[in-house]
C-alpha cells in the first residue's frame, strides 16, 4: 500500500473547494466547512468501513481448541471474524462451522449450552468483546482456523499509508466525501453527498465481485 492519507485528504480539499488544485495542501485549509481533524477522523471511519464491507483485508490464523472449552479470545487486531473451521483430533477432518445466533441455537438445539461433541457452529452475539464461541462444546481437542478482518492502520494526516490496496483508495475518498457532505452545518450538500455515497457503494459491490463473493 503506497497511497498516503495526505494524498486522499488533498483530494477531499480539491473536490470541495472547487478552485483547482493549487490550494490542496493538507493540513492547510482555505475553508471553514471542515477542520483537518474532521477530515482525518472521517478517513479513518470510512477506511475501516470499506474493509468491513468488502472483507478485503483479511488475515488467517490458527490456534488450539481445547476439549470442554467453547469460548476463545480473538486476536487483538480482529475487527470482525468471518469464517471458522474446526479440525477435530479424533479424525483430523476439517469442518467449516456455520455462523449462527443464540436464538437459532435455542430454537434448533435447546440443550446446546450443555451438549458436547464436535462443533458445528460459531457465534459472537451475547459474547464479551473480542470473544467467539463454538457450539457444540468440543469433546476432544482440535485446531481452530479463523479468517478475520484486520484492524486498519490509524490515519493521522501525517503521511500514513492506507490499509486499503491502492486501486481501491478512490472509494475511501468517495465515502469520506459522502460523510462530510452529509454533516450538519455549512458543509451540508445532500446532492453531492448522495452522488459520493453511490460511488462508494459502487466500489463495495465491485470489490465483492473481484473477491468472488459477498460478505
């Protein structure tokens, strides 16, 4: 990733001042509509949202599962788990676990909190932060494989590279413009905000096609 936060911030200035690019020199602003902090904060929110919406920046890791233990801590840089598999020590088979909610388990397998066996599902609702649970509670030890969306690098407006691949950074720009132009105050511009939002959505859908699936 080589596109810097200052480049995207300059693009924000260029597209809102409408006086050419001569004055696009972040963090210097020739407008009272936005502050440098507002632009950087919006860039951070949109960058992370784009990664969550597309699943573009994912990491795979494995860790041991223990017999009798159903809850496991997620990596500290995980913002959303996407897929889990369980490889049971009894037969070494890798099984894809289905994401479910507590309500589904309560309706379909009411004894699931106390039942034990080979896990068939995973859930994160009703769990502490950064914790995932497998169901059924494993009888045997095994190996958990986790695919998760990684936390994006925090942008500061000081030349930090974005976590989004270079070809996709224009959609972070569009999402940032959509957010800024939707804010209350003199910057409120619903028509341009709507256009920018549609371009952001276009990028999300295109990324899903390129990645070969939906998230």
